[in-house]
C-alpha cells in the first residue's frame, strides 16, 4: 500500500517538474525564493505552487532559465516519473532505458531497478571511464611526416 502511495506522489511530482520544464524551456520563466542565498539557489526545485500576495517568492524571466533550469527540470521529471512508475509496477526504468539506448537491444541498460536492491546506474561508471580516458590520453598523435619541429610529440 505504501509503495502505491509513494508511486502516485512521485508521478504527480514528475508531472509538476515536467510542467516546470516546459515553462522554463519555452518561456524562460521560473519561480524562486528571494531569501537566504544558499536556499535561493536550490529553491526552484522546491516551489511547485503559485506565490501568494506579499510573498518572498519571485519570478525570474531570463535566458539562463532556458539554458540551465529547463534541462534540470526535465532530468528530475524523468527520474520522478520513472521511479513512480516502478513503484506502481509499471515499466518505468525499461522505458527510460529504451529512450536512452534508442531502442537498441545490443546496448547495456543505463538504469537498473530491482525491488530488493533498489536502483543502480551503470551509465555513470561508463561515463566516468570515458571522461577519464579522454582527459588522460594525448589529444593528437602526429606521424613522423606530419611533425614540423624535430622532437615534437
């Protein structure tokens, strides 16, 4: 029973974040709390209802909302919708894996969900390995005939 309630709450939260994503991406607007600075930075993630009169909740309308908060809201909505669907017994992570792998069966899944062990994200390990390899390997290796200065690598 508690997993059904949790699933419904996560799905509703995911839909709210999806609405915030559309507003942020297309209109460049978001609500934020104009108070203590560290809380102001993360406040767009917690504000889901309209502000009342004489509230510290303000609306930002700027280009950085399109660029930063739109994708953040999309990613959070995707996670909430997928985890809510998993709690309700629907194929949440399977759908996310289908989208992330573009429907290919030969690619390993990006997210793995098991009721007993929870979530695992093998995509993060693969991404970390790829980033490490790209940062530690030489960028360009020249052949001998391409070198302009003797002793150049």
